[in-house]
C-alpha cells in the first residue's frame, strides 16, 4: 500500500524512510503540517511487529501533534518519528547518531524530542550531528524548581489546572472533597495525585504495578482499587494517566464520573465516543489540550524563555478548555469535535 492510500494518511506533507545498514537503523519521520512552524514531536523506539504498524503509528502520532501544538498556541507544526526495534535489546550509540543524521537531513522542518524508548542520553548522541533536537538542555522548571529534562512535571501541572477548571465548569465546585479516580501512577499520574491531594481531593488510584500504590495510600490517604475496577467507581472525576483507547463502548457504559480529565494520549477509542460521553452528560477534557504541558515546556526551553512565562503558558490550558466547552455548548457538539475544529482552523491554510 502506498503512503497516500494509507488509512492514517491525512494530508501529511512529508513522510521519509531511512535505513542505515551500518548501524541497523530503520526509521520513519512523518511531518504532518508545518503551517504554524517547524514540526515538533518526539522520537519513539518500539519493537513494531511490522513496518506497516510503524507507519500507522507515526502517521497518527504526527497528526496528533499538529492539533496539540495548535491548541497550545505554539508556533509549531506536527511531526513525529519512530525507530523500529526493541530499545532494551537493539539500541546502540551508532544507531542514535544515525537517527541524528536522518533528522538533520530533513533540513529543520522536523525537530525531535523524547518519547517512549528514547532517553535524554540518546538525544545527546543524535545531537552530535544534528541541529534539530529539543529537550536535551532543560534550564528551568515551571515552578522554579531544578529542571532534570523530564517534561512530566509540566504535563502534570497542566492536567491539574485543566482538571480544576473542568470541575468548576461542570460541577460549580473547587477540588476540596472531590472524589478523583486516577488510572496509572507513573510520571504524570503520581504528580497529579500530589497536586490534587494538596487541594483536598479524595483519591482513588489504580496501577498494574504496586510500587506507587502503597505510597499513595500512605502519603495521600488514597484508596487503592484493582485496575479493572477504576471505571465504575462512584467518583466525580476520572483521570486517565496510563494508556490510550480506554474510553470505549464498554468502559463508557460503566462510568459514573461526571468529568474526564487526564494525561493519557488518544483516550477515545474512536471519535464517536466523544458523542457517547456527551449523551451521558459527562464533560470530556480533550486529551491533546489538557496534556500539552510537556510540549509547552519543551518549547520554552528551546526559546530560552523563563519559568514564569512557561508556568503562565501552561495555566492557559484552563482558558483554552473553557473556550472549547463554551463553543461546544453553543453548537451542541461534543468537546473532542469542537477542539478538532478550532485546531484545524488554526493550522490549515485556506
Ligand atoms: P508512565 O509510563 O510513567 O506511567 C504510566 C503508568 O500507568 C505506569 O505506572 C503503568 O504501570 C500504569 N499502567 C499501565 N497500564 C495500566 C492499567 N491497565 N491500569 C492502570 N495503570 C496502568 O507514563 P507517563 O509519562 O506518566 O504518561 C502517562 C500517559 O500520559 C501516557 O499515555 C502518555 O502518553 C501521556 N502523556 C505523557 C506526557 C509526559 O510528559 N510524560 C505528556 C503527554 C502525554
């Protein structure tokens, strides 16, 4: 199948394939749209079962970045790259350098950063021969703390701000006493739990690994639930912070939360599930809007901006969500569709 006929192809500007025989690198870069600026998006290394699977992933992910950056008011386009291989077994320093050469060959229309399977150390190797790498030099954190290059604190803060505004909008209340179920206590979920606990929320948490669950029970008085039980809890807010496609026919049926606000990418199994949530009276904070804190962080680090400017920009996520909720309401549309419409108006040229 050609790229142009691929089901995930959506007017992508460029899709480039690269095989470096010496290092064994097999990679794809997809640039979805650069109308607002160079396409920024992380590099993912994953043991894809086939090159078809890798292509589908990179086309979907790069498209998602166009929407995310447009809604975060960033002068950036959408792009992403994937390396086919197991990061634990097949990654070598030369492979990372070859990936840097590949990114360089795009001439600056694509800027790469961290994603699953790629760490700051890998980016530094890519940077040896490439001018278009982001996220290797974190200088400041949104709260003035010491930066370590991990954008998760910014993502978690953005989700927290967005969740608080969504609760105010839907339930007319602050977070004190609000019951929030967090799915996944990883880099983002854990930090979100910290913020929510400080505001007096009552937490319910699930993870497939016990490490952070016991700590959350001890430090935040959180109630630990089994992973399969997180959807049907009698709570006010559901915060998905683990994986995608968790909002589907099955889970929406059992949901009792009135607000969904979490960090996970691609939460809706299909766009039509936004309508299902609306019909059920659930307010859905579109994932790529509420989880944009990380890309905002990378942007400010690159621009040599400041912690203060970064924090204000992240806090703008709350205003953007309110704008989406207002317009969606006016037009009787699900929030995911309204967000898509606003983003497309911003990044598509007439
Ligand atoms: P992470 O890998 O650190 O955390 C994910 C957590 O979810 C892990 O603790 C994992 O054990 C848990 N988990 C996996 N399957 C689960 C299940 N079935 N039930 C409950 N828990 C489960 O990842 P992260 O960096 O915290 O990111 C979380 C989500 O947010 C991901 O979808 C990621 O793509 C998205 N995201 C992250 C960032 C960021 O800055 N890290 C930015 C934007 C979006």
